[in-house]
């Protein structure tokens, strides 16, 4: 299994001191043109344009799926994904409410050559060792699965898909087969990867990014969930019939444990050490959450939060747990020999744990859908030029799908070709594309062009009105996209005059999904202070003070409170 999660990259302008710097050399008109004349591409290398391919397309909330495997296999895959989310909604609903940006692009490949296109350069030579790759670049995520070497099928139509994990290890939600399923069936590979994405993203926790070891332990615990349509059990090691091969004590039985400083450090890259690290993260986090009479639950949470900000150290560990690395390692060894633990059982009253909902029938993908999803997946994994080739191929062939035009516009925007980007984005928005990032980027381009025309550093009310409709459309399409909220907040802070009440009310509604993020809470509070909205300013400042533990962050909120008091004192 290969997962790359680079640092989050925010596309668009970067604001400083409340001002909006010009970020492109081209100017955009103050209003959108009635018609849009799209730029032309000059292709000098025919190899840039890939040949048309046969794919199926399926869209469900949170995912866009492009599949070259059979439609039956595609539907079974989607059913597994849907079932996974239903189970998680019972045991950990908050993890599904984490803002995840745009839908995850999922490619189901039936040929290894297709799969290899999405591997990092250092892994392409040995594609046989991997069956999936998940990459998150701060805005979008791409999950690519090689079905050519991972598929197992049962003989019944109701069987779930099964995928073999790297190294032959099988990881399943339950080792107890349900009717019509293979015994000891491995869970779909996407589950572990997607859980890691949710847990490791900055902002997945209100206190900040989660350390790798903590996220890994939680993923392993969630992966061992045992469920039926009536009950869900989480944290249970073994079953009524004996131990399960996925239990951490069996996986670590003949392995040398890693020292705690290595366990809490960077994830090992070597296969054997990586497997030990994964199982030991599972053991340590499980012991703290479900063993030792639950006395380490609070210390675990405190250490996870503080080490994410301060870095893991034995001194910090001792502050939180009351003992050092060596003593804790001995506890883990003892726990492996005698897993005395509690586990949680959920019995939802009046409703089943999961239901087999109707899965839409996959449809033949259009050239625009194939080019857009394959191109954007390549871009997410870092193959920008190859991705552009897939995007422009259907456009050159005459496709004018709004989603494709928006994707091309965003690709042009990222490389700084602002005028070309604006034209494609105008066309995508005019066609009512569903991509919130397109509306935000077009708002940035329109605003920047209007400000350059009059050579002013602060936007006027007229310029604000120019972009507000775009931001409103973007928020309606994707309310959990933080970049557009940050853009609006910083824009309102930098206005020539104070923001109006309607502007602030819109900002508050848009900021709702991110009300636990201290940085965004600070921005909303700043706009409230700038607009002299006294009760709201006090409310958002107080919220920020409760959320912020960092002394420097707390000082910023206290400074805002002083500014608010000074403004009130200055009034006659």
C-alpha cells in the first residue's frame, strides 16, 4: 500500500496585512462577457494527446468514479464504499463530517499499465508490489486501484469485492463471513486509505493535524470493526471463536518491538519495519483507549494533540503519561501477552446498522469525463504535463462540457496563464459547472483585473459586488471548502470601507463548517470588529479564546478584544 500525503497547498492568492496583492499580469473585465471565446491549444507533440479509451462513469456523494473494470465489479465496489460509511456513521460520525474538499477521484484500473501512470517515480519500476495509491494535495484526493492483480470473487451475486493488501496481508472489518461471502474476506483496500486521508488532513481535528502514529492506530482499530445488520463492535480483540489474524498480538507475536521513540517518529519506509510499525501503533493506541482500565485515555489524547504541535519527546510523554518510554514499552509487551480490555458495542435501536441501498448503474463515460478525471488524477499525483494532455484531448476533439472547461481553466490558472484561465473559467461558470474551486478562482481573477485597472491596493464596494455572486454560488455548491471562506474573510477585512451587515452574515453562514478552526474564527472575529458588530465580535473572540491553547494565538484574540474596546470608547 502506498500513500502520499504532501503538505496542503492552497491555490490562489496569498494575503498579507489584509491587502490583496496582484497575482497575475493580465487584467480581467469588471463584468463577465456575454459570450466567451475560448483560447486555442497549439499541440506540437502528438504524443501529448492520449487515444480515446473505454471507461464507465459513476458519481455518488463524495466520489467520482471512473472504471475500466466490469459494471458488476464497479457496483460492488461502490456498495462496499457505501456500507463502510454507514457503519462509520454509527461508531464515529464526526470523522465523516470532516470537511474533505472536492469529491475524491477514484480510478478502477483493469490493466497494470494504466495503474503505473499514477505511481510516484520511485515506485514505477516495481508496480507489482502495490495495488493502490492515494494522494492528497490539499484540495483534491485521487485514489487509484489496480484490479488486475487484486480481485477475488465469490460465486454469489451478493458477494462483496475483496482486495489483497500489500505483502499478502489481509485486513478485514470482520473475519466472520456473512451469508454469501467468502470466509476471512479482506476488506476493500480503499477503507484504510480513505480513513488515513480523513484523519491525517490538517483540520481533521479541531486541534490540528493528527500525528501519523495516532492516525495509524485509529485506522487499524476502525479496520477491525466487527458488525452485522444489528450490532457494531469496536475495540474488540479476538472473537467468540478465538483470535483473528488481524489482531495486533498475533501480528506482533514473532516480531521485535520498535523503541517508543521510533514508534512515535516518522513512519518507516521498509516493508518489514512498516508492518511492525502499523501493528505496534494499533497495539499502543488500543491499549490506551481500551486497556489498562482506561486510565490512559486522557493522557493519549493530550499527548497526541501536544506532540502534533510541539513534536514528540520523552519529556512531553512523561508529562502526559507520568512515565517514560522504557516503562511504557514494557506495558505494551505485557499487553500483547494478556490483552485484558473493554470494547464498545453499539446496538442502534429501530434501524439496521447498514442497508443495501440501490447503487446507480454505471454509464459509458464521455470523452470529457475520461479526460477530466484521468487528467486531474495525474495532476494530483504530481504529473502536471501528462494531466494537461488528458484534459485538452477531448477539448481538441470538440467537447465543451462545463466541468471539463472549468478543469482546463484551473490548470491554466495554476501555471499563471491568467487570461486563458479566465476565459475557460468564464465558460465553465456560464455552463453552471459544479466545481466550487472554479468559482473562487474566477472571483480572484475578476477582482484582480478590476483592481489593476485602477491601480488600487484595496478593493472597493463595487469590486466586492463583482465577486460576491461567484462566492455565493461556490458556497452553495460546496459549503465545506475553506479556501472560499478565507478569501471572503480577508477581502472584507481589506475593503476601503467597513463591511456591511449582509456581508458579515454571509461570511458567518459560510464559516459554519469551520467554526472549530482557530485561524478562521480569528478572521471572522476580525471582520466583526472592522464592521463594529459588537455582540458578534465578542462572541467570535470568546470562541477563539476557548479554542486556542497557543499563547501567541491567544494574544491575537486579546489584541482584537482591545481593538474592539478602543473602538467603542472612541464613539461619542
